[in-house]
C-alpha cells in the first residue's frame, strides 16, 4: 500500500498544497498540464450538472440537494484546496448557476466556469453577450471567470459564438473563453477565429475517461489541446458511475451514458476488472483510480459532486500514486465510446434535447408543474 493513497471514506485533507499532477510525457505529448494553464494548484473541478432545484428537476432527478449541503460542499472543497467549479446556463434551467452563487462559490479565489448553449433559437453573436449577462447575474458576479461554448453542433458554424464571446470579453463581462465538445479540427478552427478576434481559447471541455480513451479521435483532440496550449478539462471521468464500485446490470441501465453510448455490462468487464485490481492494490476506490488516471494524462477532471463522501473521494484521488505501468494497463483496456465518432446527426440530437429542456424549464416557470 502506498502512503499516498486514501480510502473511499478518508477525510478531506485541509492541506492547501498543490497535488502533484505527475503527468507522464506519453503519446499525448508533453505538459503543460491543464491545471497550470487554468492557474489551478489542485487539478480537480466540481461538476454541478445535477444541482438543479426547479419543479422540473424534482421530476427528473432522484433528489434535490439542500442549500445547506451545497454550502458544506463549498466549505470542505475550499479547505481541501479545490478552486474550480463548473456549471452552465443549460443546467437546471439556470438554477445551478444560482445555486453556485448561493453556496458561496463565486469568490475571488475560485475559478467559476459556465457555458453558453448554442440553442436552436440562437443565431447571432449578440445572443452570447445576452446569455453571458444573464449567467453573470445568476452567478452574482460582474464578470464570468471562464465562459465555454457548450457545443460546436448547430446549423451555424461556431464562429458566431466565438465572435460573441470576444464581444463579451471586450464588454468586461467575461474574463476567459473556452469551448466544449470540440474535436481536434473544430478546436483548431476555434483557436484561429478567436485569435482573429484578439482572444485566446483557454480550455476545451470534453468527455474524458477510460471508456472513451480508446478512440483515436479523442486522443488526437487532447494532443491538439496540448500543442495549442489549450487546457483539456474532462467530464464523465468515472463514467457517470459506470466505473465505480458496485455496478450491477440494473444500475447500469439507469445510467444515461450507458443508454446513449449503448454500453453493455459485459463490455465494461475487462476494464472494470483492471481498475478494481489497481484500486485494491492502492486500497482506494475504483472512481479514485479513474480520477487520478485522468490527472496523469494532463487533464483536469470534473467530478459530479452530490455528497460530502464523493467530494472526499475526489480530493483523496489526487493523492493516489499510480505507476506508469498501471496507467498503461488502464490505457490498454480502455474502450472507444467517444462522442466525437458519433455521426453529426446523432450529436445534433443532444443539442436538440438540451434546447428542448431549456424551453421546458422556461415554460415550467410560467406554468407551474402540477403537484409541486
Ligand atoms: N461540457 C459538457 O458537455 C458536459 C457534459 C456532462 C457533464 N459536464 C460537467 O462535468 C460534470 C461531471 O460530469 P458527469 O456528471 O457526466 O460525470 P461523472 O462525474 O462521471 O458522473 C457523476 C455521477 O458519477 C457518480 N460518481 C461521482 N464520483 C464517483 C466515484 N468516485 N465513484 C463512483 N461514482 C461516482 C455520481 O454518483 P452519485 O450521484 O451517487 O454521487 C454521479 O451520479 C458535470 O456535473 C458538469 O459540470 C459537462
């Protein structure tokens, strides 16, 4: 057992020292690590996608988190050195942004990222400025630290959104700009347009886990990020629970990623067995192995946090000391379910669904949902 490891139930460290990112110069190229580009000492971010508290969220999530719990999560995270939180106007119909504010995350020493959604009714650069203004209001800040363009998928090319983001920067509404779900080619184009506008694309937020790492398109994208000095930030690192302990075929069916990517229980077996063996060796949880693996790849993982236990796990993961051989072992069993390889038509369904969901949130505010 390494003394750098921590059990699932281990305490949150109150040590503010940077966790070593330890990223090897592997096939993805050499660092800078994403954490360095973002100015983070701890290479970890808190995901807030399931923090919504509207009547619609009461229908679509298993439980609504209390304000008290979110404040506790903020306090413990801050004490442990976590300085990055990720939200979006599309999460909980904007209510997640408001909850980030209410929990006290919007402070000068935190990096608070949010996202502009290229919804189907948006067609002009101006819509980015308007959306950023609304996000800033919900977050309770005059200036958004990092504004991502949530997706490249829209009948219009993303150029308009990047030009809009540049306007928002010039208006003092946004400090830095990122993109999300952009593949290598789309990222290169975005960086070029941004430079024409006099801004930088600082980060690309992508799905990053051993479930997708086997896809050449994903590894190309991360490599391109590094070459362009763009910080890769990863979501779905524990595969929405697919790579956590105690997965059963029933639980798998309730996980959205498994349904969307058509991942069966047996498909995951060799990878899960590998991660479980490494976790056993380090006496840590399987999810922690995945989080540490992502950090070793030069990526800052975002972990969806809905309890103090999950936060403790995520922070503890930054101290797990995986060897280069263990990282390679995980690489060699990784699957290739990258969204980048899905036909554009299927990726468009995602944006259509989120756009519809955003509309549903708006309607539910006007017409209260019965029974709530
Ligand atoms: N840019 C984008 O398009 C995009 C897309 C998706 C997500 N994101 C961002 O990334 C964040 C994380 O993404 P995600 O929620 O898809 O991924 P995730 O963190 O892999 O999934 C969260 C789920 O994983 C479980 N989990 C968390 N830590 C775990 C651990 N150590 N072991 C086992 N299971 C664990 C949680 O279960 P419990 O509920 O039981 O705790 C939760 O259901 C989001 O909150 C959001 O901020 C961005």
